C-alpha cells in the first residue's frame, strides 16, 4: 500500500490540495481530509464506467470512434464544442484548436453557472484576491446566494469563515453574514442571517450601496428587509478592516443575473472608499475557472466563442450553448467532461438529440445516452494528471494516482488524436 | 395545490450521489426530490416521502416531497440540480446564456399514486423517442 499526500481534489472549485489517499492494487482504498463528496469521488470513480468506445450503441475500436468523430466534425457546418469544466487545462487548450479548425462555436459550463458573473465583471470590473488573503485577513465574510455547507463543504474551514489565518485566527475573530432565500445550513452557522425575498437581490445590493454612501434609506423595507437592518448592515461593512463577499448562483441564476453581479461589484467598489473589501465567486466544477482562463488567454474571450467567421467572436445570449441549441443552429456537437442533458432546459435537449453528438466522458451519463459516438476517457485528477484553476484563479497541479482501465486514454490524448486526424482531413 | 417560487441548486446529497452514478438508485433517491417548508407540506396535505407533481409554464415532473432541513422558507420549493429540475426550466436566457434556474413560479399538487420517472424514461419523454 502507498500513501499519496497533498492530492488536489477534482470535484469543486475549492480544489482542496491537502487530501491524502491510500492506494492498493491500483485502487484508491482510503481518503483522508476530504469532504463527503471528495471521499465518494476518489473511491467510487469506477461506478458506471464506460470501458469501450461506441458508435450508435455498438462497441468499436478507439480508432473507429475517432474516425467517426472526425467525419462528423469535418462535415458539420456549425459544430458546437461544449463542457470543459471537469477536465484539464491542457485538454481545453486542444479543444480550442479543434473549434478554430472546424469553424465551430465553443462554450463552457460557465455559461450556465457564473457566466453572468463574467458579464458583470466585464461591465464593472472586480475587486478580488486569492483565498489565502481571505484566510489571513478577512474579519467579515458574507456568503450571498451560496451554500458552501453543501456545495463547497470544506470552503469555510479551509479558506473562509472558520479558517485559521495569520492575522485573523479563526471563526471567533470573524463576523459571518449570510444572505439567502432559505435558512440554509450555511446560514445556520452565521452571526447574521438576512432572509431575502426571491428575485430581489438587485434591490438589496443597491439599497446597501446607498446606505453605505448616504446613511439613511427613504423606504421602510427593501427586498423584505427593514431599512434599519440594512443601515445597520452597511455600518458593519464599513467598520470592518477587511471584508470578503463570496457569492453564488443565487445571484447569477435569479432575476437580474449579470445586473446582480454589477450591483455587487458597485457595492464592493463603494465599500473600498471606506475599507478594504473584495469579492470572490464560488465556482462550481473543479476547472470551470480554468475553462474561462484558457479560453480567455487563447481567444480573448472566456466563454461562448464562435469561430465560424474565421476569427473569435463573442456574444453571450447568441453564442452561448443553450441559445445555440434552442435556436437549433448547430448541426453537430462535441461534449467533453459534461452532462448537458442532465442540466439543460427541455427545448435545448430536444434539439441536441436531433444532431450527431460525440461525447468524451469516463462515465455513463444522460448525454452519453443520446450520443452517436461515445469515447471513454480517464478520470482527471485520479487517472490522469493536468492543471486546474481554483475559484480564485490560482492554478494547481492535479495528480495521476492510479492507471486508467486498459485502453482508456485521457481527454487530452483523445482530443490530440482527433485534432491530428482533423488536420489531415480538412487540409 | 399551492403556488411557490421554485429554486434549483446544489445539495450535498446530490453531490455525493452524482459520484455514485447518474443511473444509481441513490442519485434518483436524492435528486428526484422537492424540499418544502413544513408549513407548505401541511397546506398540501402531503407527508415527507410522498410524491408531488411540480408544474411550471415550461413543464411538469413528479418528484418526492421532503421536509426541508433548511427552513423556514415558506412559499419556496427547492429541487436539486439534475434532470428532474431541468424539465421545469425556461430556455430563454435574456441575452446572458443563462436560463433562469432560480426564482421561477411553480405550482405543487399531491401526486401520491404517480410514478417518479427514472432518468431513461425522463429523457425518452423529453426527446420523444428511445434514446
């Protein structure tokens, strides 16, 4: 048996890098320090595995599957390439080259999670920092529309509310505020809980900014919260020495979307006239931040990049995958490390099911069910190495702990093979 | 029947059971659920564990009602991310790329004798053919 230390967990955007795993006979047998999701991921990654490539449900050789994928992509007028948040930075980079070569549209899952965050940031900027800064300095922490107790189980202990920092020693030295529509398990650990009415985050953020700038509010109640409470909150935010706002999909998926983020950015900007205040999005999949980083450095845009004009074109709402599908624009799709059929609206799924879909995934998913070509790949961070970006855009190296099943390659290797053959095919 | 605002999101159980496989018994047990405030359950006359039908302008789905451990949130229903929640969602993105996956109007009614569809049946229903 061997023990590997400082393993990076490939589940959520927290990318906890202190996991210890015991390996015996090429299998992870024990996980220490990980959360419940991490422990399940590291030990159950062989559940519902795909072991052989398939075309139309028939098992084929890897070469046949790759040839079919190349034919589909080469013959398509407007293929879509989607997913990318659960694979390595290196694989994403090759995906971009494929998208450019075939003149397709490439989007990542940010478009259905923190895409509006990116739009808000592009409009208004962002005052941010690494999680280490929060851990060492933040005296006041807000979780707004996010529930780390469920979605990022070790975030509070490792990086935020309860972390032991250099200057702020722990939970007792911090004030924790939760804004949510439900009294979540995160809210139950907070010092102050603000239960906001659904779809009224924009109003509360704007009122809070007014209260920070001007003191008193004219209304008696905003977003279901009494004015005095908002004014009290504004005083607390101004009075801390270092504050951090963590925000989640409660802001990006509800009414206002990108405008909510813009309002949050403007609140934080206003607070910086009085104290130091930062904000960090609670990114979901382990490398969704990486997908944005790689696409931004390679094309200039972080998601929803259309290459059909021969140069990168970005127009969220138009070149985002849900919109491309709902309009029925794309005539083929390459899905890598994602399961859009589980998470997309019905209209989009119906159109995806009408076109030839190529899916690269270690596991059976609802998307592999409707795919013409399925190519199994290694589990990144367990069976394949690569880099990934944490929610604060700090890159970390994922380890290869065990060998993948015989004949199974990584996303990166399969995509390289597709790219090579495509280059020969479309010469 | 009650009117609610529907939100979808991550839950710890959804995260763990997802790793056990999208076709596992655990995934369906933990994800084909609708968490309701205890008062809303009473209003509906439904006990935790019984099936309910959730309807929006965009679709309808049968899931299991559970009493929320993150209450109070009267008038708000929560369904974890997954194929059951997705059916209820609009596809319009208001020029952002993001469908409104939180904060949409829905109704809930008891559906004690109606079946919760497994992922395969659900997809068959959505795409209108054998996947």
